[in-house]
C-alpha cells in the first residue's frame, strides 16, 4: 500500500500543477485498509484542497463512520459491486464472500453520509435462472441507488466461472481464440 502522505502529496501536485478539481480512485478495494483510509481522509480534509473524489470498494469494507469521514474529505460518490440480488448466486457462483444484508447496510450508510451511490450488478451469471436475474433487478430497485450498472456476465478463460459456464452449457468457448 502507498502511505496516506504519499497519496496526498500526489493529489497536491495534481491540484497545484494541473488544476484538477476531481478524481476517481479506480481500485475495487479502495477501503480495504481501514487505518490507511482514515489517515488519508483526515490528512486530505486537513489540507483543505478544493478537490472532489470518488472511489470503488466492497460492501463488506465500509462503515457509516468511514463513509462520513470520506464525505468530509471531499468524496462525493462511492461505487460498490454487489453482482447479484440472490444470496444463493453470490455464495455458489460468484463466491464473493458478501451478503445481501451487507449490501443493504453499505448503501444505506453511504446515503446517510451524503454520498452518491453507484452499484454494479451482473446479469447472466452461469447457472443463474431468469427468476434469480429478476431478483437482482428487484434488489437493485430496493436499494434506492443514484446510479446502477447492469453488465452481461462474461466468463474469462481459465477461471472458475468459465468452468461453471461450460458445465451449465452457458458458453461453448474454451479459450481466448474461441
């Protein structure tokens, strides 16, 4: 991990030399190191830079306290991947290690903190039924999100999801050439 001071120094350079006003941290687990995030937010808020930012993370790696700190430090939007609105699909096909309850809480806390909420879902997960896909859409609606993204699932060669897709007959390609 980079230190909070190192990240802040880069942000200061970008603001001073290039006049940036906003940035997006492209990191699926931006908040995985809680101490780093708290140090980063405290330091960035203390610098009083005129910069807004957004990030991506997991629903299992946030708390209301963290999201409030992020907001105070200039965060405007948080994106989180949920993938499915069906716990069986999450547990058996995606194996992401999250619960629908964690998703509900994470997005509720983000709203309470005053952040724009952005969620990511997958449709057509190998083995997923039409009813389970409908549950995902209904779950997304229940979350009262500001932005929602639905993507067609694309299993990658040499992954467990590809093996599941081949087993269920969802896909016939076995490697990149197919």
